[in-house]
C-alpha cells in the first residue's frame, strides 16, 4: 500500500461527510449515556442509604430511558470505528500501530465491562443484593466513562500526536511511549471536558423531562425528586465544563493556533488580542487572557500563521510556504531513502538524516497552497459561539430551577419550566457545535501537522462513498426516529411514583 497517494477530491469530501455524519449521529447518544449513568447512580445510592422504595422506583424509571439510548448508541459507535478501515485505510496504515491501541483497549476492556454489568443492572433487582446491584449500576457508568476515555485518547492524539516515531522501513508511525499517548495533557483535558459535557446533557435531559411532567401536572413527586438531583449535578458539571474549557483553550493556543484564530475570526493577531462576542462587538485583551492567561499575551492571527512571525520571546515561526518546502524535502528524502537503502547505504543514511531533520513538516509537503491550512472560518466561528452561548444558557436556567424549587415556586413559574425543557435541545446543539470546532477547526489535518486528509483516505470511487453515505444516513435517521418515539412513549407511560404515606 502506498500511503503517499493523493486521491480524487470527490472521494475526500464524501469520505469526510460520511465520517461527520456517523460521528454527529453517534454523539447524539453518547453524552446522554454518560450523563444518565451518573444521575441514576446517585439516585440508586440515595435508595441504598435511605432504604426508601421511592428512590428505587425513581432510579428504575431513568434506567429504562438509559437502556433505550444505550442500545441504539452502540450501533452507531461500531460503524464509526469500522470506517477507519473502510474509508481511511491510508490513515490506518500510517498510524494504526498507535491509533489502534486505545480503540482495542476500549473494545476489550471498557465495552465488555459495560455489557457485563448492564445485564445485572437491568435484570438483577430481585436476584442480587442491594449493594451488588448498586455496584453494578456504578460499574456500568464507569464502563461507559472508560470507553469514552480511550476513544478520546485516540482523538486527542490526532490533535496532538505524541509518543511516536516514524519508521521509514515500514512506512508507519510506531508508538514509543504508551504513557505519553494515554496520559498526554491534551487527552486528559479533552476527556474531562467531553465527559463533563455528557454529565450536563444527562442532567438537563432529566430536568427537561421533569419540567414537562410538572407542566402537565403529573408524576409530580418523581419530577421534583429528579430535579433535586439532576439540577445540582448539572450546575456542578457546568462549572467543570467551564474550567476544562479554559484549559483546553490554552492548549489549543499552543498546539493548534490556527484553530483558535479561526474560532475568533482573527486575521491579524498581536499582544492584548480582543475577544469577539459577535462581529463588531469585542472585549479588549480577553482573547489574550483566555489563550495565554496573560492580559498582554501574544496571539497570532490567520495571516500571521500563513506569513510567519516572530513571537515576543524571539521565537521565529516559519511561514506556511517555508513549512511546505521543508515538507517536500522530507518527502523527497523519504523517497531517496527507500530507493537507496538496499544498494547505497551511504546515500540512504544521508537521506534518512534529512528525513529526520524535516519530519515535523512532513505533512505540509502534500499541501498545494498555504490557503489550505485555513479551515472554514465562518463555520468554526459561529459554532464556537453556539457552544459557549448554549452552555451559558444551560447554567443560568439550572441555577434558576434550583433556586425556584427550593422556594417552592417552580411549579407556579411556567416560564422556568419551559426554559428547563429548552435546555435539552440547547445541550445537544452546544455539544455538536463543540465537536464542529474541534474537528473542522483542525482541517486540513487528519493528524495535526503530520497527515492531511487528502492522503489519509482509502482508494475508493466517489460512487461507492456516496452510496454508503446515503445508506448510513437512512439507517441512522430511522434509528434516531425510533429512539425518539420509544423514549417519548416511555416518558408518557411513566408510572406515577409516590412516596409511601
């Protein structure tokens, strides 16, 4: 296989679209799984401590919705992983020794852990002790969280490739430090940020459904008890999201400055860079504070990154054109090494050294123009604002719900109940927008600085990819409609859980 083949742009665009389609559908199910696992674990813990059957019934209701969501989420997740082999085989060949490790661990350890304990959780209420059942509930949630951990380790490595070396003999990148890959700062922060977003989604789902119950004046005790747990979980998780989002911004500024510049629509950077709320409305120096934690910190803009610049500390950053030229030197050196390694060891050694000297620019050699390094700025810019705006709305509503419920005013405040229901779509919109920022913002890279998407795809025809795209779109839509219908029926048929008199 030749990983250096550049393929038809139609195949590239449709392969990206298919992967985006699968990822977006999959992420409709994952955050709710993570969030409901935490909420129902807390509810069953309350039942275990208080021995109040009311809390057992409350936990069992949310477990039912968890199970519906979990079952359909698994289907999209499996397809997503297989697409690395079907649509991105060059990528898989080039970095499969590294990228495949966390995916394999996720499948062998985390997924089977979920599959084992979820059976006890659903069917073991009257067959195992209360303590064992509680442990099974928490271990199901832990399995889902560990699954997310390994998937996010793989994704973080694509954003910040560490712990590997390129082997020109095999034309593959090989792992040299598993710890560097699994515990990189990017992986840790991406995990904390993404999982806490899932906790928020699960919490607002419970709050939203409970607010619907209160508006309909039914299942009142179930609703109030659920809100007491979920609203507090959502508030605390939102604070974690904010903190990890701040740290993620600092990491992006260091590792992926073009993504940050695109998210801000910043053409010309500088010291004391302003933060754009919307076009024409800015907060002075705020971007520098967010990106560097320094009011006078230097933040490069899109033009600076393309043209090259010298940072205030004297560090010289090459222009895009210079990086492309060095990348082509690396590709040429690689070709000469492969040509001479068997017959001219001296020439091969020189070529290998030249490849090593320029390897960090290897991926740039496949770009045709510096403008390819600029992602879709309007899409990234507005997605970032949807993410932040949606998160802010959710936190404000949850705080209001907590305050009103503690004062006994929630049921008599329809505006708050409607706002609580609207947090559910807000959470999904903000979550999807966050992934748009993360993935579209790093284009054109499949692996940051190392492998652009135009050499990562499989050697397929456009017709083949279009056909599977349409097929998956149909299947996923049917699954989504089925889940929503089943969920709505389960909510409408919810038992009127009451405390014993």
